[in-house]
C-alpha cells in the first residue's frame, strides 16, 4: 500500500546514571571514590534510501525509540553507550516536528541526519574528587534524550510533474516516454498513487517525471482523490499539463486545474508549464487546430502547446525536448538564486544564555539549556548533589539574579518549562 504521510513518536535514548562507589579492597585503607560514568543514550538518525518508495512501515508502528545508555559501575567502570537507531526513509522524505520545524529534508541517497540527540551519561562520584571534596557521595543522573512527535512526509524527487483531469492521458504519456509501468484503463481515477519514470533523451541526457493522480474541480476541498498527492510535485521544476483533445471545453479544463493548483500552493502555480493536447490520433488537423486556438486564449503568451499522441508517438519527441529545455532553464535560475544568497553565520549563544522568571511569590523558573542540563543530571534526593547545583547557580550569577527578583532562602526553584527538576534556594 502506498503511504506518503505518517505521524510517529520519536525518542532518543536517555543517558545512563553515574555510580556512587568507594574502593574497598583488602590491604587498601580508606579507598577513594571509584564510581564510573553512565553511557550516552542513542541518537535517532534518518537515512535516505532508494530501496523504499513508501512510508507503510510506520503506518501502525508509531514508536521510533533509541536505546538508553547503561549506568556506570564501581571500579570506575563506565556504562556502555547505546548504538544509534538508524531509520531508513525513502529519498524525498521531509521530517517535521509538532511546531512545523523541519528536522530533516532527505534529498539525496545516503544522506544522514540526526533528528533526536541521545542524553549524555551522568558522571560517577569519581569524577567529582577535588582538594576540597575528597569523598563525594553523589553522582549525576543521565540526561533525558530528545523526544517529539514527528511527521514523515514523502515528496517525490522529480524534475517534471504531469498533471491534468482524470483520463487526460497522463499515464499513457509517462508509459510511452519512460520506463514506468502505470496502470492504464478507460475509466476515471485509474492512477491511485503517483508514478515515477526516467526519460532517456539523446547523448545520455535524461530527466525524471512524476505522474500525479487526476484532479477534479473541488479537489482542494476533498472531492475525488483530493489534493493530497500534489505534495509530490512541490519539488518539480516544470509542470506538464495534459488536456484531452476530445474535451468539449479545453479552456475550462485548463482553468479547473489551474484553480486547484493556486488553492493548494501559490508557489507551485508559478512554475513553468508545458501544455500537451493529448489523444490526437484519428482527429482531423482542423479539429486539432481549433482546440489549440481555444486553449491558447487562456494561456500566457510564453506558454507553448503541443498536440501529441502518446500511442502513435506523434509530436512526443518535440514536446520532450521543450520540457527538457524548460527544466534546464529553471535549474540555471535556481543556481543563480542560490549563489546570490549569502549565508550569514552567527555564533550560537543558546548554551550560555539563561533567564529567571518568577511564577509566584515563592516559586521561580530558571530557563537556559546549559543550566537545565545541569539540573536534569542532579539527583535532587541527595543533599550533597543539590548543594553542588546551588554552587553552580552562584558561580553563573543566577543566585544574584534570583535575590534581585525577590527570591528568599527556601524559595522553590524549577528548571525549564517542563519542570524537569525542582530544588529550594
């Protein structure tokens, strides 16, 4: 079954907890701390694969969870870090989170993107030995791995998108010009899923075409097959619009599809297009000329119309070269546009930033990625570990800011919007 959009739950692995231990062996008096560090949790990595063409694997399996890191142990034994979870997705898949932020856009075979970072393992008590803290009786907890609800959306990578009303000859044109084998029959909505095919031209030139299931008036409102499949031509350079030569009103047919395109995406509607009047086999030249003239009245002046017969291979070659020329012209435009765009690289200070937000008279929320990570790793049940966290707040100037905003001794401190940890001042 062709599935091109799914929602899944992503969870990177949690870091393993550090270990509290003291060396205790025969003939060794008062052995020092020897608790090991926890291992890191596994990342979730998506990989673009050309061995898949659907997201059906995730239709029912909605959990994509990486393994947690192992806890540390005595004798400075570090916990094992988890292996990253590799998720293979079809080339053309876009991964977005619940806020609509794009985490990955898989455009090339073999492309790898980390979409969720595993939590770092906590330090064992051996890590905290110093001249003033010779016998620490606390260890850090492992960090939580990233977790979010993701949308996997497949958008086929094609240079040319073939559109038109049902039974306009789209699949016949694709089958006659590429290696694709779409279903072809004399009834509407024969094509139920997008089809891809490679057009091989002379001198090893080629282009990739996608045939989209037929649109009807009201598709943007859910009629017929709706406009769900239009996402597969969002990346295309050129649109090939097929119109049946036997139509009673070719101009109206064209305007119906243009209207649905504009309702779906104004950006998509601006793409260059080539018009094909299909199925001309058996028609008189006068009829073909009349249909072409009627259609030309509603087209932009620069748009070319090609009467063709895919079955009889009439006019097909000329149409293909025009389509190819349009693709190359659009690519040059895109290269020029990309070269004129200068990427501004700014330093990322988010790790160092923090802020204090009063919630009520006795409760204060502390925000900031780095300080939240310190708090997340703190064992709030261990007074010595909490004391260390208070020292960190003091060194970073957060303690001073808390007092400036009215926090008194014993005030409740929470860290992060999700309130991962809670201590008293």
